[in-house]
C-alpha cells in the first residue's frame, strides 16, 4: 500500500510538472515581430537595429523572432508612430519631430545648441525622457530614445549670420528647428528625410538641416554646396512597440524586451549612427572642389545663439499648453546631458 501510494505521488508530481511545462511552452509561443525603419537599407541605423533584434531574439530563447523592414516598406516616415499604435508594425523607428506639437516635452532634446555628441548623448536623452514617455507616448510602449550626431545647416546659398535666413525656404529636421527657421524669417518646407533631395532639386527648398553622413546617403550632397560646420542641433528619435503586442507576450518575453529597452541600448544604437555621421563629415571635408565648408567665428556663433534664444520660450509655451511645467523638464534634460558629458 505504501509503495502504491508512493508510486501515485510520483505520478501526480510528474503529471503536474508536465502540465506546468506544457503551459509554459504554450505561453512562450513564438512571436513574429515586425521592426520598421524608414531609412534606406544601407543606412548605418539598420545594422545597429538588426544587432539589437538578434540580441532580443537570443534573450527570449528564440521565442521572439524579429524581422527588419527598412526603406519605408511598411509605411511612410511621417506615419511610424501611428503605425506602431495601430499595429501596422510591432516596433517602429520614429522621428517625433515630424509631427509638430504632438510631443512637446520630447522636443526639448532638439533645441538648438544643447547637445555636443550623440554617443553618450543618446543615453542622456533616454534616461531623461523615461520620466515622461508613459504620459506623452501613452498609446505605445516606449522602448528607448536616441539621437543622430549633431546636424548642421546645408544650402545652395551661403548662410553665415542669422539675418541670411530671411526669405530662405528650409526643410527643417524637427518641429523645433522649424520654429527656429520661422523666427529668423525663413519658410519651412515639410519633407521627410527620403523626400529631402527632391525638395532641394525641384527648388521647393533652398536649404535644410541634416546630419553629415546621411547627407551623402540620401544624395543631398549632390544638390547643396555650402555647409555651416557648427553642431546646430540633434534630431532625437524613439523606438516604440505596439502595446497590444507587448501585452500578449509571456512574462519571460516581456523581460527580454524590457532588457532591450534601456539607456544602454540607446547608447549602442546612437553610437553606431554617430560613427557613420562623423565619417560622412570627414569625407565631405575632403571634397573641397565641389563644396565650401566653413566655420563660424566665436562672435558669429554668439550671434546665432542669441538669435535663436526665443525658440526655447516657444518650446516652453507649447509644454505649458499641455499643462506641464517646462522649467523642471528642461533642467532635468540639462542635468542628464551634464551627467553623461554630452552638453554643449
């Protein structure tokens, strides 16, 4: 009787273990995950995102299987936030600045003359924005934020002083940069990065703000001649995930995602892109026969900083409209940039 009871107990334990294992396996069913970017396939961002995706797959034991879709295959650059929100993609690479006024807090990271580099700077932006993302981007799951290396002003006509901007048609990188253009008497031309060369070539725009390496990648270096060699701004980006997709994952899968949605990965992705942009600048600097790349004197730079100072107030007013206090938000960003040694 004792042996029979022991046998039954072992049998029940085995059945229970089998049941739990089966449930765990069922819970961790393979998740096919679409990762959408809108930059060309050969852009430096895509290998960085691919490395991130492969690491995510490994961390999930292979149960999360990401597939990268570059070059606007799943939708236009302007639409990527809503694509993630609506489930047209799972992960999306988003430029929040493409939608003026929609993400006013995040726009602080694109204020001119704030950020010196996007390597540690990407970690700084990510660490800062985590306190605000759940509110400002509540329709999606925030993964991480990062930035390209500081962009500059590139044009068909040489621009040295803020007064040279008057009457110029400019494709701005972000809505915050767009406010700067308007403030200085220019006109904004809305165009995504893939559309920028066409805007210049057709005369719809005279100039644009753009990072250096991407300038050549998108072929824009063929249609502009003058380049102001000053770190004017960075464009901050986010990687976001469809909330329903995340909710449908198992606890183990969510843990893998969370470990790939942090400041460490923000810096890794930002660094890969920064190296590409820095190399692009070096290449263009050597192309003296086809372009003029010029620096500003300290006095000229001071004139620019003074001229664009009201952009910060415009940003603050936008934040106030949403019921937030801009002062501690900007202070927190500046403290994060100082901590990560990436402030101007």
